[in-house]
């Protein structure tokens, strides 16, 4: 193992009876590793003991330890520099190698605690003086980790963090570094999931965010397709749920009927499978299968009952007739229409074909009425 020897010196050595001179290396004791020399000097032991005492003091009092250093060394605002050995928060920060804002956070925490009678006021403290400090857990009651926490935004974040049972400092750190939040969401699925749940909760009370999110979805083709697919799956599940829970079916022609017991039981079976899915599982395929099964059973129910089958066809025919009538009534045939401008070669042909189909239908209906 290579051991550096700082401050080593070279000294000539003359051997008795020899005409030559050799060189010896003299190494200071401090350069020799601990396992190659005697125990550390007493001074080193004192340094270790001092560190241990400082650590124990901080473990018991936490931020109060540093709060005291600020309180006894920084003069209160507005007090002149003359007549006091204390320095300004700015000068103290420069000596400490940190920002004045950080120093003032400790200063304000101490000031609040002094007003509550937990610690002495600044005027009663002198540089180097010690006082009995409160318990470490009490420090967080007075110390505001960031100046942003005192703003309206910071207050809201603090309140939300406390409601979630976490330390406000964590939430404030995230709020002050959105880029870090974005990186965590992009890299970690669990973080993205937490962000999704938070957004959904916020959407309930934030109409502006609802509008912005809806606009983002409408402008993104992938999201539009995903929303359409989820909407279709939700509609199919709702159809099956109504059959299972309400015991009614809707026929293709639009009739509402009581569902047979076997059909309702099948709908309940499919619905229970869907309800057992985890949030991470896709419900689309399950919804499609359940919907297709129930629809097929509805069609079989209609076909199995002659009277119901006739009624279904009558309802479907009449529904189509109403739609065709409404469409034709929407054609504008008033005096304002200039047929020379809108004329196309196939218009007359299509109307004639439509007229022929209507005449055929009328003839068939009249024939049926005569035989009844």
C-alpha cells in the first residue's frame, strides 16, 4: 500500500570506515498511519469529544442549535451597529457562506418562539452565550423552510401537505422545482400515477383546468382516440349494468322490455368479472365481450317470441319512416330556391327512384290493410 509522507526530509549519513555518504529519509510522526504509531495525541481526542457533544446537542434540539447561533450573533433589525458586537444578517450570511434569506428564516423562527416565551429575546443574548433550548420537534412549529411558504401559494401548499399527513417542506420543495417534478413523472410510473390522481382530484374544483385539459385532449389525436375508446367501453358497461341491476333490456328497435331471468343472470356474471378488474387492467375487451353477449341474447329473445318479433319489426319500420319523413321535410322548396343554381343531373333520377320506392311501399301497405 502506498503511504504518502508529507514534509519528509533528506539527511546525509556517514558510515564509520566508509568513504561514501548515504541518504536517510526522516518522516514526521504525524505522517505515519495510525496503525503504525502510538495512540493519537490528547488534542485529537478532544476534537472527537467536541464533535460528539455537538452532535448530541443537535440531536436533542435540532434547528434550535443553529437558531441560537443566529439569535445571539445577529442584531435585531433597525438596531445600529455601534454599541453591539453583533453583526447584520447580511454580514453573518457572508461569514457563514450562505444566503441572508436563509439566516433570516432562522432569525424569524427564533423571534416567534421568543414572543411565545419559549426562548429569550435577542436583546437578552450575547455572542457565545448558551441558554436551555426547547425540544427538537418544536422547532418545525416556528421554522418556515422557504420564504415562499409565507405567500398565499405557499400557505395553500402547506395546508394541503398537512391534510395529506406529510411535512410541508417536502411539498414546498416540489412546488419550487417543477422541472424535477416533470423528470420524476417521466421516469417513474408510480410518480406519474400519483400525479394523475392528484390532477383528477383538482379537476373537480378547478373549471379552468378542466377546460385546459379538455382542449389538450381535443388537440392530441392519440388522446382523442383513447377517450373515444374509453367512452365506448363505459357505454357498453353501463348497458350491461342496467340489464343486470334494473332487469330491463332495450331491443334494436328501441323497445324497453323486462329481461328474462337467464339473460339477467348472464349480464350479472359479466358485470361481476368487470367489477373485479384492477385499475391497471384494460376493461375494453371485457366490456366488448359482455356487450356482445348480452346483445346476442336480446336478439335471441326477440326472435324466440313471434308476437314480440312482429312488434319489433313494426317499431323498426315506423322509426325508419319517421326519420325519412324528417329528412325530406328539411329540404328547402320555397320560392327562394333557384333550381338552376342547385341542379345536378342525378337529382331527378334519385327523386324518381325514391318516389317509386314510396309507391311500392304504399301499395304493399294498402294491400295488407285490405286483407286484415
